[in-house]
C-alpha cells in the first residue's frame, strides 16, 4: 500500500495516513447500527406471571429450609435452581437492532420475533418502557429509561 508523507493535523502530532483512508474519510457513508442490544422484560401481565413462578421456587427453598430445620443439600439445590432461573429470566431476553431488522429474543428461542424496520408502524415511549406497533399488533417492552430512549431514537430515525 502506498503511503503519503506525514501530515500536520492541528492539535495532534504528525500523522501518516494512506491514500485509501483519506478517500474513506471524504466519501459519504451510510450510518450503521452495528447490532445494538437492549435488555427488556415483557409486558406487565406476562412479567407478573413469569416472576411469580420464579419466586415459587424461592419459597420452596425457604419452605424446605424451615421444615427440615437443618441446612440440607436439598435446600441448597433448590436455591441454586432459583438463582439459575432468575439469571435466565434476566439475561435471555433482549432486543437486538441491526440495519434492517429488529429482533426480539425470548427465553424460548423458537419464540424469537423478527421485524423489518420498514414494517414498524408506530413507536411510542411509555413511562417504564416502549410500545411498538407492527402490522396492527402492539408489543410492549419494559426497559430502563436510557435504553428505551436510545432504542426509540434508533427506530424512529
């Protein structure tokens, strides 16, 4: 690759740049999302049901501990199962946005939803999440406020 002589850039030391990189700098490019990830929880009703079943495992662990009165291996096993289920509930749900698609990953991989960004009809920020309308079907995702704002801006632009 042919190198051009060092160039003085204001505020920076001498920089040696190739012709190819200079051409890349001056040509207009499309802005890419680069697959951003956002963690979410489903709508209120689904979240209440899922987390209720999860906390039933915790209550079973506490019940075993109190019933036997001595710390047993079964109490620890059920508590570890509870911790694993909590981690699955939190980290297996995410929304991924790429250049052309919005992918909603769920706990069960067969239920993953893929939407074209062009098919999204309406995006609205709510107090604790974001509403997305695709093909007359509404989806509500509970998210952190900062993630919600970033996702809204990426979809809306």
